[in-house]
């Protein structure tokens, strides 16, 4: 045996900890060919998902545990479970209704009411329903043996699959362990405890809940009390009231700042003669992306004007431009700062994840509480939703600058400012521009949502089309929004996209 083989064998022993000779043989058999090798692990077959958990292969363990649990539940339901409980519960409810209708019928007979026949028909209909549910319950009980047999077949099948795949999966885990010794190979006490406990909890509670539906009331719903929710709502409202009162100066300053930018852009786009605006946009598109893109922009703008969307389209561009300018002005410097401060970036990353994943309608609630309804709130919501990509991609672009180039610049005496402005930013600019583009596109996606809180523009037409089922208006306004996106995309990306 060569030295390399000896070291590899020794590493396999260190990794598997049990039955090393078996695993050395199986790993060599798997490595000798690129094709699938039939290898059966008896312990994986016997212990199933718990074997994978003990080996610290949790992704496979959880997948197999779900399937095993389903199979075991089917077996227990079929042999011992009260599978017709739901049907008999419906029968009991109908029977209580029949008893009530019987009393009404008796009272109607005694009073010689004209509703006697109606009560008789109702009782007859309910009795027919009971007969139907009784038949359903009997059919379900008769199918119990087949439910159990299907569970046994599924259980054996998934155990066979685990036995066949176990060695291949473990060998792949061994390869990962060789390149990263921080990966735990498992076979520790905590793995035994976690795997066995987790499997038993999942299987036992699932079996009891699905096989005996009304045995444990605690499983039906999460234990809580209405006062907990009411107290939480009251606490949140008091917190927001306090913040609104104490932060009035700050919120007013933010409103004034956003309003000044928004008013300037609205004056530029809306009040400027349309021919000037079209000329400027077509010229910028032509210089940035070429004559073909300029021609497309001209046709898009002509579409908006001819269909009467000009003022609303310019209002939308002003709103979008304000959100984009502020997002980019804040996002790029913040991304530059985060690229050199890993701890700070690790701190704000969950905040950015929250900003992107939380539904926009939820953001509206605190924003309206602080800033009221209107265009300022719409800009802030748009910034929250669309402002994170430029930060992320700025960090990504700056971290992707080759270290050898930076070291060469430093060796020639480059200062930190020179290094940032002449080396890092130019090399990272394509990625940063992609972040700017994503911010603009995500901001445009908020046009319709922003119209819900008083932002005018094309989103208002789409919203009205949804409210009154006006298909034509909604489609035409949606196409106008699409054309705004295409114009902005070509102006920002330019020829770099090709």
C-alpha cells in the first residue's frame, strides 16, 4: 500500500469511526468508477433517517424523516386509527340539528302551524345526509387495511432507498470533510440525542394527531389567549404614538428634504414643454445606448403622449426619480463603507433582508403613521423596497476587485482616496451599475402600490382598472409603465448591456 493510500485509509477511519474496513472497501468501490455503484448499507436501512442524523447529514435526514413519518402515520391510521372520526363528528352535528328541528316540528304540530311540512322536509333531508355520512364512514373504515398496506410499502421502499444511497452520500460528505475539517463527521453524543429525540417527537406527535384527531385537544390549535394579542397591539400603538410625538422634528425634516427633490423633478418633467422633455430623453438615450435605443425611446414616449398618459407618466418618472436618486445617493456610499467594515455589513445585512422580504403593504402602516399619506410616504416606501440592491452589489463589486491590482497600486504609493477613486470604483463600476439598475427597476415595481396612499401617476390608472374591472385602461397603463422601465434601463445600462 502506498503512502497516499495509507493516509487516505487513515482519514477514512478518522471520519467514519465505526466499521472502518467496511467503509474503506465501499468508498474505494464508489471512487473506482464515475457511474452509479450499487452499495447497500444495512444500518441505514434499519435506522433510516436517524442514521443520517447521527452522521450529521441533516438535509437528507429531514427529507427522509418526513417521508418515513407519513408512512408510519398511514400504517397506524390503517390498523389502529380512528379514520372515520371526521364523518362521525359531522353525523353528531347533524343529529343535534335534527333534535332541534324535531322540537320545532312538535311545537308547530301543537300550534297547528303551516310550517309543519317544511320542518318534516328539513328533517328528512338531514336524515338522508346522516345516511350518506354513515355510508362514507363505513367505506373509510373498510379502506383502513389498504391505507396500512400502502404505508408499509412506502416505509419499506424509502428504507431501501436510504440503504442504497447511504454510502454514496456518506462518501460525498467525506470528500467535503477532507477539504474543510470544520465540518463535523457526526457520531457524537449530541448527534445521537438530537437525531433520536427529533425523530421520536415528529413521528409520535404526528401519528397521534392524524390517527386519533380529537384525542389531544392541545394539538388542534396553538395554546394562546386573546389578551396576549390585545396587549401586544396596545403596546405597539403606544410605542408608535410616542415615536410620532418625540420624532416630529426629524420626520418633518425628512419630509421637507424629500419634498424639495420631488417638487424639483416634477417641475422638470411635468411643467417643461413636452417637446423639450422628449428631446432631452431621446438625446440621453442615444448618447448612452446608441441610435436604435433612441428611436425606441422616441416611440415609447410618443405612445404615452398619444394615449393621454403624458402627465401621469412624467409624474411617475418624477416620483421614481426621487426615490432612485435618494436610494443611490445613500446606497453607494453605504456600500463603500460596508465593503471595508465586514462587521458592520454583517449587522445591516439582516436589516436589508427584512426590507426586501417584508410585504410593501406592511411597510405602509408605520410610514403612514410617521409621514401621513401622499407622495412623500410613497417615495419612502419605494426607497425601502428598492434601495437594498445598490448596497449589496456595491459591496460585491468592491470585494471582487483583484487584490493583485490593489497591491500594485499601493506599492506605487497610492493613497486610500486614490485607491478608491482610481482603482476600486472603476473596476467595480459594472457591478455597481447593475445594482443601480436593479434599484430603479424595483422602484418602478412599486408604482401601483404607491398609488394606494395618494401617489398619482400611471399606478393610479392601473389601480382604478383593478377596482372597476376596466381591462383596456389597465393594459394600456401597464404598457406605459413597462415603457418607462425600458427607457430608464437603456439610459442607465447603455451599451454595457451588449
